[in-house]
C-alpha cells in the first residue's frame, strides 16, 4: 500500500482479478467441465465485484480521512 498509495490499490486489485479470470477461462477450455465452471465463474465474478467495491469504498474513506486530518493540521497551524 505504501508503494502504490490508496488510490491505486483498487485498480491493482481489479487488474489482478481480470488477469486471474482470463487465466481461468483459458484453463476452462482445457478441462472441459463447462457447466459447473460457468456457474463457479459467475459466482467468483460477483464476489470479485463486491470485493472491489468494498476496497474502493475503504480507499475512498481513508483518503477522505487523510484529507480531513491534513486540513485540521493546517487549521491548527494557522491558529
């Protein structure tokens, strides 16, 4: 988190999820178990979307808290 910052964390998670999804789709063609794999893939997509939304909300909340703290520090410094 320190290397990329709070804004990039959701984007990195999304990119990793898309990469894994692509890899799994490629492997699905090899295994041949399409019906069960399709249902599992849909479930995983829903879970990934939910996790992404939660991570983005957490990052946004943290950013807002950091901005508020910085504004408070500036206000105290002016006083």
